[in-house]
């Protein structure tokens, strides 16, 4: 008897989890400590179960804005990078504190686009991830906003952490990418504006029609939106991977997803028989 695509998620061993800025911060720009603590608990427990876990975390700029008491992101690249520098250290301090409570060691991995574009640096990145996972460390990944730029011929920026998480899932050959956002999944229209919006439970192909249904950017403190999530899903499907887009309001939902429950939208090339 063939397992359904959802049931097959129970077999996933290497899992990349991406959390958006809206998941770890309140709308007023302060850090959601309760969610960070729950996230540390869930990922540490997955590690205890024998899963290999990689966390791709947004939020450096948002945390930096809060720490510097700024109401909105600055316009210039140097100012943005300065804010990211402050926020990244603050964010890692918070993660270190929460994961320490569960006896889980973490490691920071800051990436720029050129790392995966050049074979030698790409191999070095892969080797780093493999060593961290072998030592039962949870890598926490973010784009290196302090040095990344995207202008003229010098493209070192991923553009958003949705795309980064899909690339990390690819180079580490992860079994599953779980993307936590502030929405329950991918809908045929905006569920915040239309109560008749229908959730896509499974998606097997990313089409122009799906992109037409997606629109807008994410929260005031983030850079993502539904289009960036479809781009990430497209990258995942191109390598026959799997991705679940779900609401990160309660990080323990990760347990339910891995248990094969029908939560969020599953992007998979593997159609159930």
C-alpha cells in the first residue's frame, strides 16, 4: 500500500524550517519571545528524536529596528546594513539563550549569493552544514545583510529568506522545507479580504496562474510575500523536493506537519496514488 504524500512526511529526516519576521515579531515591532521560546523547544525536541534540523530565520532587520528604536527601515544600503548588523547579534543572543535552556547547541551560518554560485565556496558551505549536522548542532541561517548588495554586476544578495531557505534545502539535500508565515497556506485569493477564499491543500506544479493569484509584500518589518514563497516552492519542486507552507502562530504545528496531518499547503511533485 502506497503512502500518501502527507504520510510520507513522517519519514523525513533532514528538515529545513524557515520562520518569517512576522512569526518572531509582533506587529508593533517588538520581539515575540513566546514564539522564539516555543520554536527552540520544538526544534530541540526534533533533534532529540534524531531529526537533522536547519533553521533559516528572518528578523535581523526587524530586531535591529527595535533595538535602535527606529520606527521604519532606513532607505540607504549602508544604514540598512548597520541595522542588520545590530539586529543579527541581538537575534542570535536570543536564540542562544532559548536553545541553551533545552541543552541544544546552535551554530550561526551567514550566507551571500556568491557562496552558492561558485563551486568551491558552495562545496565549503555544504561541508560546513554536514559537519554541524553530524555534531548534532542546529545551524541557524540568515542572509549576511551586513555585506550583501544587489546592484550592477555585483549580485551577492538572495533577495529574501524564502528563496534562501529553498536554496539551503537544495544544497543540503533536505527531505522537507517547512515555511512558517502569518497565513495558513496558499489560497486562491486573499483570505484576509475574502472569507470564501479556498486553501490549496496540495500543489504539484507552479504555474503562471498561481503567480497571478499571489500578490503584495509581507509585513512592515519583513521583505517577503506570497510571490516569494511561490518562487521558493518552484525551486523546491524543480529538484523534486517537498515544502509545506503553514501558519507559524504556534510553532508546535511543526510536530503536526511532520506527523502527516493535513496542515497548510503541501508543495510536492509526488502525487498520492
